[in-house]
C-alpha cells in the first residue's frame, strides 16, 4: 500500500490474487480444521474414559479404521452435502453401558470383581457426551483464531 492512504494498482492486484488463492484453499482449510477439532475431541474423550483393562480406552477410533494414537493429519474427512464429517466411535461392546449407565441384578456374584452386586443401577460416565459439550463451547474460539489468521494472510499487503 502506498503511503499517506494512496493506493497503487499493484496493491489491488496483489489483494485480488491473495483473495483468489484463499478461495481456492478454503476446502483445504475446512478439512484441516475438522481434523483438528476431531483430534481434540479424541484427546478429551480418551482422558475421560475410565480404565480397568485399557480395552475401552484403546477402542476409540475416528474416520475409517484410524486408531487414536495417530496424528490428526491421518483422520479421514468425508464431505456430505457441504458438511465436513469425521465419525468417532468405540466398537468395544460394553462401551455404551459405561457411557450411559446400566442396570444390574442386585445380589449376583461377579467373579471378575470378586463381589456381589449391591446397587441396581450403575451411573454412566458420559465420557463422550461431556467431551463433545466441552468442545462445542471451545470450538467457536478455535475456529475464530484459525479464520482470523487465514484472513490476515489474504489481506496482507505487499
């Protein structure tokens, strides 16, 4: 930009080129942002998952058969009707009971714990539910910071 508020034609051409480049890169930007949010969710849910044997904690997966220990860049993003989607699941068969709670038969002996059951209901841990809610509250700030950085690049003057 010229000094004293005057504009140069080269500056406008540079702005136009920066904006065109940003528009082309928007799909990639959204892809990367989706992966980062999914990685943050996986980190949160893994920390909240209770551990006895570690099977449930290791069971969290995202995308197409991607294990949690891998980096966010390896998460598979699907595009459906203009949305960016990463599916996060835990295929361990008892995971849903730990998440939402379950009934149990009072007085039944359980050899794995060496005790008889006392309570008719075991409360859920809500590890995924709480993690999702926490990320929903953090997401606007994360997105805003990334978008601000991208827009600053687009409107940068030579």
